[in-house]
C-alpha cells in the first residue's frame, strides 16, 4: 500500500485571507504531494515498504544512507500535522487543561505566544516550530529542515511550518507577520488540546 | 556601521525574464539588507567590527562563541549574496572562455558535465542553501553545496560562482519548481566575472 496525500481538513479557500488558496495549492498540492510521491518511489521494493510512516521515520533517522527517505517521510508527517494545526476561524486562546498547563509553564498565554513566535522567527533557514509534550511538561522546540520532535521522544501538539515556501507568496520575507497571523487567525487549539489529552 | 549593502550592479529588472523584478527587489533590499543589519549588530563593539567580510568568515573559529552563530549566518549571508549579485548580469549566460574554460574541461571533462554537476548540487540541496563552484587551496576546481548561509570561505575554499537555492531566491516566480529556476540561472551567469574570480583565486 503506497502512501497517499491526505486531503486537506478544510477547503483550500478556508484559511483566507491569512493563508491564501494559492499558497495552499502549492504547499499541499505540490510540496506535500512531492514528499508523498518521493517517499513511495524511494521505499518501493525495500524492507521499508509496508511500514507505517512513524516506523519509517524512526528507522531512518540519523542514518546518512537513508537521509532522502527520512526527509520525505518526516515531511509527509510534518505537513499532515501542520494542516491540522490550523483551522478556519482559528486563533485566539486555548481553553481547558491545556490552557491551564500553558499558564503554569509559561506564565501566561501572552508569554507563551511571545516565546513561540521568537522560536519560529529564530529558526534560521528551513524548519519548523513546535509546541510539544515532554512527558507531563510543555515545551517549545524548533527543528531544522525535515526533522521532527518525534525522534527525540517528544509528543507534538502543534506546529508551524517556517520553510519559506510556507509563507513566501503571502508574506515574502516577513516571517514574523506570518507567525503572528498563525497565532491570531489560524491556530487550531482544539487539535492541540486533543493531542495534549491523549 | 561597518558593513553596508552594496548597490546592485544592474537594474532590478535587468535579469528578466529569468529572475523577476520583485524577487530582485526583495532579495537585495530585504533579505541581503537584513543579513547586513544583523551582522553589524552582532559584531558591534567587538574587535571583529572593522574586519573585511571574507576575512571574518575565514577566521570564523576565532569569533567568540556567543556571537559565532550570528556571524556565521549573517556574515555568510552578506558574503554569499555579494558574490551572487556580481556573478549574474543581463545579456550573459553562454559558456566560459580562456583559462577558466580549460580548467572546467580538465576537471569535469566538459562544460556540459560541469553544468550537470552544478545543477544536481543545486537541486539536491535539501532545505535552504547554496551550490558552488569553488577553488580549493591547491587550485583545483570543485562543485559543492552548503546548507543555509554557510560559505565555502569558512572551510578555506574560494567560491567563484554560487547559486542561491533558498526558496526566497525563486519562489515568487517559480514556486516549487526549483529545477526550472536552476536551468534559467545559467542564462544570467556573468562568466567574465567568474573568470576574474578564478584568476584572483589562483594568486
Ligand atoms: Fe512546507
Ligand atoms: Fe538569498
């Protein structure tokens, strides 16, 4: 069973104007799809065919001979997680147990938002910023290129893609504006809260 | 204020249709300018403030650890982009001549093979980075790629031609189609400048 590009959890116009349908058409339809296609091509006929995405990621991480497989597998996972980290009418603040934990860990939602934005803006080059669970603790981490917190034993709750392709058509060099829009208008706290409660 | 944004050696629209005007404006006026501003901030008040950029990169390991990453990223960004603007020109492209052409043939077998190697290096760099034609300390030519804004100067080599494959270099015009951007880049290579860089690297 080859991997398939998961459909977007909302119509491609649903995140307008903070995240344009044009950006989504390339980001989902070209970039995410290319990672899926490359992965299928790279694992066809190998021992990795038939494994789950998570298994492939764990089996190839830190193996220089399997860097291309890891990169594509992790990018498939990361992008699927990213689409769910946003929703139409998103933004605002979390509620429930995750909200309480954010206040306990960071002091306030505002302090969390400040640190998350600084992390996302400060990741030099291509990569991702994440809110993760480290056991019972919350952390903000960033990863370069395709790397994912999964391989460090961390449980992702939320992510923002800060590869330039994620925002260049809408924001060009203004990554801070994109991350601000992600927090104010896009972020799906229900998804993060559900991941936290798992 | 040590380092300053060098003016583009041609008009912003001079590389059309291969590299579009808006990309050139943002790339030079925003990205390159930001590397310089961040570099100046990092080295302010340190003994490295007055050092020429490429000497600073060659001596990156002497830079204090607390500012080394900032100097590496932003100093690399400044040097790399300065070279990048110079090795492109309007009405350029084609193939090199003279000593550089002979060296490329001797090293890679032919210009076409060199072109394939540089193209592959540019396309296969995962994430952000650069593909380069460098001169090694012994004078040999080599095609390499570096991640992010790492400069070949940091490892003792001399870059004489570089192609920026950060997505900001091509996304407005080419989006996900990096191979098309790389193919078109060959139409704007200023081989006279690359040959001059090659000659300077021999000395
Ligand atoms: Fe992406
Ligand atoms: Fe650039």
